[in-house]
C-alpha cells in the first residue's frame, strides 16, 4: 500500500508544478506540502484527465470570498490560505486545490459537467417541451450554495467532498457512485459503511401525525405507476400521477406475495402544498405553491380517491430491475430532503415531477426521455418504452382481486343502495338521490332492514358524512378568509405551517450536515416529529370542533344528524348481530 501511494504521488507530482513567485520560504514549504497532500488524495481517473502539467500559483488579487480560480490549465489560489495560524486553513487549501483541479480536468476534454446524466443527477432538470433545463431547485441541505450556480461548480464543489469527506458516500450516494465510476476510488479514504435504509418523513393515519420511515430498498419488491383516473374538476380531468412502492412486510422474502402486504405499501405523490386557507387556481398556474413530495400510506390514498373523489386508481407495474429500483429510491430520498420546487398546474405538475424523478432515478428512462405534461401522456410514453405493464388491467375483476385496480366507490355505493332498496321502499330512485336527501329524512329507514341492508346503509351514511364535510370545507374557507385574525384562522395557519415543515424535512436540520441525514441527525428528526405529532393530533381534533361550531346552523345540524344516524345504525347492527347468539343460548 505504501509503494502504491508513493507511486501515485510521484505520478501526480509530474503534473502539479508550484509557481514560487511572491512566496517566502515558509510559504513555499507550506505550498509544496499542500500539493503533496492533495497529490496523495486524488483518484486515478481525475489525474488522468488533467493536462501534462498544471501550474499552481498563490496570489493576493483574487476577488473577495474566492479561494481559487482556474484558467487555461493554470490555477491561482488565495495566498492568505498559507497563513499557518488561520483557523481551518489546511482544509480550505486542500478543498480549493481539489476544486480547481476538477475544473481543469473538466475543461481539458472530460466534459463531465456537460453530460445529460450529470445534469439530471445534479438537479438541473429537463423542462418538458422546452429547450434547455430549469434552475437547480435542490436548495435544502446543501454543503455549499455555490454549487447551485451551474453544473460545473456543482461538479467541483462535490468533488471536494468526494475526495476529502468520508461521509460523502452516505450523504449523497448517487453522486458518490457517479464519481466512483468516472474518477475512481480516492486512495486514502476509508471504505464507507452506510446504513442500508433510506430516511423518509411519512404521513401517518391520524390527521396531523407524521413519523420517520426507515425504508430498506431490499424490501421494495416493485414500483408501480399509480394513475388516478380523471374527474370533472378542471385540474383533475387528466388524472393524477403517483408512484406506489410495493414494500414487503418484515420477514417476507421479496416476491409476488408482497402485493398482499398492503399496510406496508407507500405512495410517492407530488402535490402543490397549500400553506394557507385559500386555494387559488391562479396561484397554481403561476407557481405560487411549493411542489412537495408526499409520502403516504397506500390505504389513505385509496380512500381519498375512491371514496371521497369517487375516482378509480390503476396500479401499473414499472418494468425495473433490482438495481434500478434501488437507484430510484436513492433519488427519491435526495428529492425528499433537498428539493424545493414550485408547482405549476400546467408546466410543472404531478406528471412532470414524476417524470423527472423517473428520469434521474432510472438512467435508462433518462436516456429515452419522458417529456410529458399530463398523467395520461406520461403513461403512454412509458408504455411506448416498454417500461409499463398494462396487461394486468385486461381482466378488471382479477385486477381488483390482485390489487392492480381500485374501483371508484360510486358503483359499489349503487350496489349497496340496490340491496337496501330491494327490501325497503326507499324514497329515492338511485344512490345519488338518496345521498342528496337530508339526514333526518333518511333516518326513519335506517333501522328497518336486515343485517345486510343495514350494513350497506351504514357505508352509505359514511359516504354522506364525507360529502357533507367536503361542502363544509368550502363554507369554512370563505369564513376564515373573511376573518384572518380570528383564533381559528391563526390555529389553522400554525398547523399548516407545521405540516409544511414535515413536507420539507430538510428545514428541520437546516444547520446540520448536508444531503441525506445520518443516524444522529435522523434521531433528532425522529424525536422532533414524534413530539410535534403528539401535540398536533389533539390540536387538529380541537380545531375541527372549533371550525364545526362556526358553520351555519343548517350545515352544523346536518352533520349532527349524520352523526346521530351513524350511532343509531351502529347500535342497530350490534343488536342484530347479537340476536342469533341469544336465541341459540336459549335453546
């Protein structure tokens, strides 16, 4: 090993030449030591990309806050870095030299920073149906904001960490793999020992609760393109793009049976985060909302679309191998902790964001390109690339049984209504008419049916409750906007602000580290989120009660009547279920 390091340093010394002009003897000695230090650290691929000779000078005329410049194969470094008493000077000297050598190699024909793959990884994302790329929005948990200036600076800033920082491979794993492939292994850094899991902040079932998910890529059997069918709403008519992670329960070997472990499945959904009480289509068109990556339980997403919005969900398997799934999950974690984009309903919506995630996470798809503006368009593009399996939907009944299709509850509700209507003379022609009736008019019929009819009417009453709550939200939004300084409005804004922090988790560790958080940082986040969730859950419940009290009397009475109907139906079903047991005991 010693002989290899000596040979490596001699090879580098042939290239790095010290310009001693203006340096005292002690400064020359320190400058040569810096060159020797860096020579022993440079990986072989970076050395090979350098010119035959690179002259290094130390000057006093560099701009303020600039430690180095590279021009025409020559490097100028700030002379004050040779001050032996300056705090952190040794690290700064080495970082500056690695930084500028990376620029020299990049401009000497390597052209790493101009490659499409590098720009995808670095965060200069492609804009659909436009030439060029947008700005870099990976602002959170950056080691140096200077990296966001352009792809060449991003290359040089991260090269410093790749060569000098043993934690880089764990904090930015995808970038570390890219450097490893193009630069080689830094000869003096220890082999990294990174956690196998990826940290993601996920929403929990209770409103206002969140937790830190330790996602093990080895437990992700498959990734599906989760497509929500369109609705009559203007911004939803083209559907919604999401990704479903098919995660195996602990102890189960990855395989088709993992599709049965629905409680462990998670959904990645890009949405506009609305951090106030007002939803404005104009703000959505002009990028007035942040674009956030929501990590949600599958069942929560299924209920939201099929039972509330009455839209079907299609879960179409993406044709990815194990390495592609791991790469996609690493990119997901990077987006989750670093991305701060803007949501445009037209040009940077759920389909565009999902396409960018797939392009950067799966190089094969990035090479082919996924420039689409709509969820349907992205789906068609994936099919043309033979990356999506639509055959699972050919038999809808089988698809529902196997979890590839989640039908809208509309047809199910109609079937439940038909069962009850066949037994009772319900005062409505169909389920839509039944749900439009006031709760008090439905009440007399709820306790007249058998167990089957009563169970169906219970589900329909729950649907009526969701519909009434949706209507109430619209009324409350207008009332809250009209009273911006009320206690309820302030409370809602505080809870929304907290939700915004959870959807931008990098801000929870704004002053600690960069990239993916390591174990100690994750512990800090986990404790903070657990404590905040413990406060937020009762706070949301209390706020719901406060807001309900502000509803107009007619709407408040309707919600109270539905609550009474649900309580009566529940008691009625319990009595019916107990009757056969009582009769059997009497015999």
